[in-house]
């Protein structure tokens, strides 16, 4: 494993692999740092408007969350805005969209400060499924941990890896209907 520290004036958020590059958002600086995948050396800095919370790559465009109900679609080359969609559940906007994971034509997003993950139709922005991620931590672990905010998909096993800030574990889970 390798590690590269950000300057202390930046708060790093969403991170995504795009080919041989890593793109990392900053929370409030409006900057995305592009690094070499192998060496982690910074290649360039891209600018975008607003806050950066979550980031995923669908194979052609980046999807960015900013803590609101809006998902932005941006180019991975320049962070230019291509479009956006409002995420809604039962006809109402869903706020606090945070960490993102692109899987096929769906986007998975956790809701800030909640143990809930939404499956979102990329084209319409409509929530198609709500996943209850509560109960992963024991009572003692939950008291010492902070929020759920890590989602990664493993295509070879069709499972998800879930974790959070100060969580003692990464959980490999399969989403199953109730």
C-alpha cells in the first residue's frame, strides 16, 4: 500500500480511479487532484464549482455529489460540467447525498449521518431501492465510530465493501431484498 498526504489546508473527499489516474475531490476548495495510480505523484489540479463530497466513475463520466440532492456529471479530463440530475424518493428530493459508487446504470449513495444507502437510476435520478446498513457494528463499536461513508463494489463477487469514519472494520456484504 502507498499513501500520500494532502496539504493540511485541504480536506480530501471522494476518490476514484480513472484508467491510470486517481482523481480526488476536496470538500470546500473546489479542486480535484489528479495523481498517477502507480506512484501517487500529483499530475495536475482541476477546478470545479461547489463542494465535493462523493465521486464515482461510470466508465465515461464522473458523478459528483455535494451534500445536496443534486448529482453532477463531469468529464474526467477537465471536470467540465456535462449535466446534473436531482435525486428523488417518492417524488421528494433526497438531501445529504454523500459517498457514491457507480455500478452499471445505477448509482449507489449513502445519506450523510444515516446508515442508509440508496440505489439511484442514473438517467431519472429516481431512488429504486433503499438499503438498510444499520446493525453492522456492535453497540460498543458504534459508540466509538462515526458515520457510514465508504461504499465500493467488487464486480468479481457482486458484493459491496462498506465502512465508515473511525469504523474498526470493512464489511463485505451482498444486498438482498427483504
